[in-house]
């Protein structure tokens, strides 16, 4: 029923738009068909309004997603429209079909259960009041400004009625002597009314965007799971981001952390906890998504997690890329394959750089502050990127088990470029680069942060990773997870000898996109350390949801950030 109602509203909305844009269709048989279909009662009797078509299409999407408010809107519109059609005695079949559909929708009330954002009801009402008042004032001024073109005397009541009806796209009682003035006033009023109606409907029907926050009690439960089952997934520790929400299984032995972005309930990595309790957490996750009409999705889950999601939720899976995992016991700088890394490490050492590998809990407060300040100053964007494979904080006392690797160099690094800001070493001591690893169970580490001073010598990141791998046995670490390489398999296939045209073309697209998203560069950087590639997957409901999931993932990772006006950055007066 939700899908059928959504398709009907979408069809009728499209017909209304066609009738509004192409006048010759108004007298065609399509118009007659639109007149007897359920939902056409929302149009005005004399016109096929473009605005109504837009609103119907918006309602169609909400109906398909089982929105309770959309159901209420249609249930109210259908009987009202049927009464109007009966009074006009036009298309009696339309009134009958509308009442029939009204009854069917009442019987299928249980199908429309999706909850909207509770705050959106008041925001929609406020938007309607504020913009409605603004429209009336502007409309009053428009009508008054063209009063000299009005045939006859225009009273206050006629002027107000002209404005209100004009906002609905209907001609009022005023007749204009000038066709140009009448068209200008009518189009302006209709545009203001359309803006108000569309924004109000959008606010009333948009999905909930809860403020994600991990409570101290939830964090303690998750840390207990990580202590017992943290070795299952290298991304498990990133579930402790405090801008995520969590859903636990009925037994409390498994959990899924998530954030809602653009109507997508986005989880990352495998579920936490006992694998036997994963199905319960997954089912609760999907139930919560259905209750709010969110699109459930998982980015970066492993093979075990992907199998659980597809089996329990009936979801699809797409290979997203590969994670580079280095086995510490087998790592060495010897051999021809490691020649490039070996030369870069020796070059950095000859320049006088040293390295320090410590647990975060062993750092003094001054050291933590200095390293954190350096990492922030080296960040290339204003937003802190990361969601699925980033912790989003540094130096928290609760993260004492993390590992910090820093490069310290001579006070004089490579000269800064023209116009560059202050040197990193001048403000943050001699720290020139930093790596931050989070625990992966009891014997592993997962890379969280990798930054360096852009004015320092190249090769510092390779130098730090090598020194971290060499120090790993002393820390009880046997495996280290490095960066995630998106579409790594596609890049590797496209550069092989004898690769087909499709593989080469797809690789070319990925290399082009690497100008903004570092796809190819991360793959090649990871490959230097001869890792084991572990596939990671994207789990989604249907293919048509992929564009929306992609946008939500980019927003969560801070690759796409909606523009915001920063009032503090606006100068109050000119500065010299």
C-alpha cells in the first residue's frame, strides 16, 4: 500500500506539472485521466497547478517511506476533495474513487508508522507563520504599488483577498487594466506561495536527525565488549567516537554504533561483541531504521560482518575497498621490493630526524598538548575528517592504551614557501610529524591519525610507520592496520598487463577522482609496506539508495560539508 500510494501521488504530481508547464495538455485525455485519479482532488478545480504537482511528488516520497504525517495529510485531503467535487457535480467518479481510497488508507493505517523529527512539526509551523506573514506584507505592497493600474476602486478587503488568493495561485477579485502589471503581481504572489508551501512541507516531512552522543554508561559497556572481543575487527575501537549513538542486542552482548546523516542510519565496521549476539543487534538496528524511515547502511564492514548483515537484514553488499594489514613478524626492510622505503627511511635519518614510540598514557600533559596543537595546525581542512576509521580525539585519559609515534627533527627544516604561515617547529617545539594508533584487541593496532608538517622533509610518514612496526614487538603488538584503500582491487586490475578497456577506463576515473579524495595515492602508499589486503564492504538495502548513502557517507567523513555562515568571522569594521 505505501508503494502503491506513493506511485499514484508521483504520477498525478507529474501530470499536474505537465499540465502546468504545457497548457495544451490541459484539454487532452491525460488531463481527464488526472481528473478521476485519486489525489487530483488536491488541485484547484479550474487549474492544474505546478505547485500542487511539486507537493504531490514530495508527498509521494513520504508515502513510500511510510511517513505517518504524509498519511494524515492524504487522509485529510481525500474527503475534502471528494466533497468539493460532489458540490460542483464534476467528475462524480473522482469523488467515489477518492472516498474508496480514503477507506483503504484508513484500513491500512498500520502500514504508515514512520516517525518524523519531533522538532520538525514546530519548525514547519514557525516557517509557515513567519513566511506567511512575510508573503502577505510583500503581496500587500505589490498590489498597492500597482493600484493605479487597477480598474475601479480597490478597498482593503479586496486587496487582502487578492493577496491571499494570489498566494494560492488563484485569480482574485481585482481586474488589472494592464496585462503586464497583472502578470507581474500574479507570478510574484504565486512564487511566494510556492516557496512557503514547499519549505513548510519539507520541514514537516523530513526525517529525524537526532543529536548523536555516546553516554558514559554506553561507553563503559562498549569498552567491556572491546576488552573481551575487540580483536575481531580492527575498526572496533572507533565505535567509541562520542558523536555516535548505540543500539544493543536484547542480550546486551553485542552492539551497533551509528549516526543519522541525511536520512541515512549509517553504521561502520562490524557489530561489536559476541558474534552469536550480532543478529539481535542487527535486527534492532533495522527496526529502529524502519520506525523512523531511515535508510540503513553500513560502511567498511569486514567479511564476517557483511555476511551477518546480508543474512539477517536481507541487505545487499558491495566491495568498497581493502584494508592494509601488516603482520609484524614478517615485516622487514630487506629485499628489492622494500628498496624505496628503505632509502627514504635512511635519508630521513641522515637529515637528523629521530622517532619516539610511546603509549598515550605515558605522555605528560605538556607533551599531549604540544602534539595535539601540532596536529591541529597541520590539518589541511577546517573540518576534522573521519567517521568509520577515525577516533576524532587525541589525548583523552580514557584512551591511555593508544600508541603515539612522533618524529622530531632539526629546528631548521625545508624553507617555507612564499606567503606560508609560521613554521610548525616554531610554535610546537621540534615535533614534525605524528601517528596515532588505537588498540585492536590485545595484540593489534589500527591507524587513526597520520599528519606531518607540510614544510618538513618528505618521507617522514614512511619513517614513522617503519619505526612503529619495529617497536611493535616490545608493545606486545603482532599486527598493525594501516590506511584503508578505496577501490584498491579496481586500481590493481586496471594497471595489470593485458587489462581490458573497462578495467582501464574505471581505473582512469578513480585516478581522476584522486585529485580530491586521495584514492590512488593512499593505495600506493599502503602498498609500499607489503601488507595483507583485507576486503571491506558497503551494505545497503537497494541500488536506488546508493546515491543517498554515498552523499551521507561523504558528509559523515567530512568530505562534503554544508556551507555555514560564521558570524564571528565577519568583520564589524574595516581593519588596516
